[in-house]
C-alpha cells in the first residue's frame, strides 16, 4: 500500500485536499506552562500512542450519555436503545472495514486484546509467522502456537520474499497464520499488505493485519486487501474509552472456546445430574464478548469511523503527506538528526517518524521539547524493542542518566524519539516542532534536567 499522491499542481489552493483544515479535536486549545516562563498551546505530537478524541466523537458520546443503559440485558427503553446503538455500531465498523458477507466484528479492549483473542482461538498445532519488526502486541501473544520469527526485511519486496520462503519451508500442511502490521509504529512506513496476503494464501496460511497505525491514516478494506482478519484500537482512531476491534473470518472464532467465559457468551446453561454444568455458547460475535460491553467505547469507535469517512480519506491522506514532507524536510536540514527507516528514506509512510540526535540522550531531548516548547512526543523503544534495536544497531541496555549524553558523537544511540501526528494536527504544531529541534541542536537546552523514576524531568531545584 502506498501513500496517495497530492492533488495535481494545476489545482487551486482552495481545491487542493492537502490544504484542508485539520479536523477539530479535543485539547486543541489547551495551554501548558513552560519552565522558561509563560504558557503555550500544547502541541500533541504523540498520535501513535493515543490520538486526541475528535470533537464530533465527543459530541456524539455526550449526546448519548443520558440514555446509557445495559446492553442485551434489559427490556426497558434505555436498554433497548443502548442495544440498538451497540449493534448499529457493529454494522458501522463492518462497513468502515469493507467486511465480507459472513465476517464477524468482535469488540475488544484494544489491538493487543484483539490479537490475544485471535491467539486464543487458533487451531491446535497452528504455525504462526511474525516479522521481528512487529509491535509487541503482534509479536508476543502467540505463546501456545509454534512461532517463527522472521528477520527484518529492508525492502517491501524482501518482506514478501522472506514470507514466501518461510511458508515454502513449512514442515506440515496444518493451519498457519501470518501476522503483519499495516504501518510501522516506529517508522510509519507502509507495509505491502496486499502482496503479503497473496503470499500467505498461496502458502496455505491465513493472515491478520495489525491496523492500529494504518486505520487512522488510510482506508482499510478487508475484501480489497484480502486479509482474513483486521485488528485496531479506538484510542488511536480518535475514539477514547478503551475499545478495540477484531474483524474477519468467523470459523476459527466459532470453533474455539470463548475467550472469556461468562454472561453474554452463553445461550443456555444447565446443571447436569452429575452436578456439572452444560453450556451452549453463542456462535455469533457475542461468543467472545462476555460481560457487560463497553457500549460508550464501541459507539465512540463507530462515530470516529463515520467522521473519517465523511471527511474523506483522500483529503486526510493528502494533508497528512504534506505535513510528513514538512517534517522530513525540516529534520533533513539538521545534520545531527538521523531519521530511522527500514525500507529507505523515500518509503511511503503515515505521520509517524522516529529519529535520534547525535550526542543527545533521547529522554533528555524529549523532556526539553515538552518543558521548553510545549511539545509532546515519545522517547524509548516504543513497544517494538527488536525493531528499534535493529534500526539503531544496539544491544539491550539500561538507559543512562538523562543529564548526560546517551551516546558520544559518532557512537550508537540506545533509544529514539518519535513524533507522530494526524487528522487533527495544526500546521503550527509541526512548524514549532521543526523549529524546536533545530534550536535544541544548535543552542542546547535552556534548563537543567535530572532523572526521576526513570524519566528525565526538569530540575526545579
């Protein structure tokens, strides 16, 4: 999947989708104090961790809140209304993802929860193939399966070839599953999902797409990509309240024991003469949705899906690519900054970039961006330790004190800094970030910092 190009050069600025205004999000007018004095509007540039809620999502949830009631549990008006809202949200998500007839949409807590659910229902003796470049949510859930970790590819074509070789070398014709990200949470680079899906199916395997970083930035169509499942989180899709989605083929989900046993997952429970219990489990998505569901979180996801669809991904992608280009151009003008990449500098990516700064401790740099410029980014290994260490060519080590350089000039860095943005990011936030990077590298921090509970914080004496 490649990034869509901007509109043609002959269009006027008012017609150019890249010139569209950012979508309204909560927190866009929040101000934060600076250690150097005064306040500034907060620049939230950590979308890859959690994106701010869309104002439209918040308004929809606020309008529904007085009508909140139990789901699938009550005969009263509010319960019936909440049940309808919950199931309509399921249909909205199915449409957003281009689900096929027979696909199921299961609501979970997050991408991590979705992939752990899938790991719990894979058939016995299933072989799982995962690139070492995955987020831990994709890398770690497969403990009860036979897992093959694939080496980090350096081009999209190498990723496909690596998977083809691995599947060709399988020792059996039993079930197999490939897990792959759509867009890296470290580099933002787009992975060749459609080609990997074709390779998986040609090799007798199924494929699950971790769309946590892709769905907020690009359209995701299960049928078009020909993937078997898609997982994503609401909190990265501008929808708070702790909900996620696993959508796709129903057979493995229906054949397995419920992910959680309890009310809602069962159709009928009866005592046996011997004192035991017989259970007839649902065969619908409810089979894996035991307990009272997070109807507000689910409705928030559905609202976000509608908002992004109504805004139009063509305009969203075009505008985001303009911001990506500004960040890349700005960082390229600072020789001490190295942007991390797996597929090369020109690889298409979403609004996620990680970098290191020569001579700087990453935690120190991120703390200075926050304390002196009001910019929120992320530093560390981003729950993708093998990938970041591959990109940095470093071994696992404990971070040093934040006041001292993490690595001397010319030496390898141990951690990285990540800047990420999306549909709600104003141009000014990106421009402020680029200016701040340049000033910190050129002039240094204006404040002293110390390590507290493993984090670098301003030293307030």
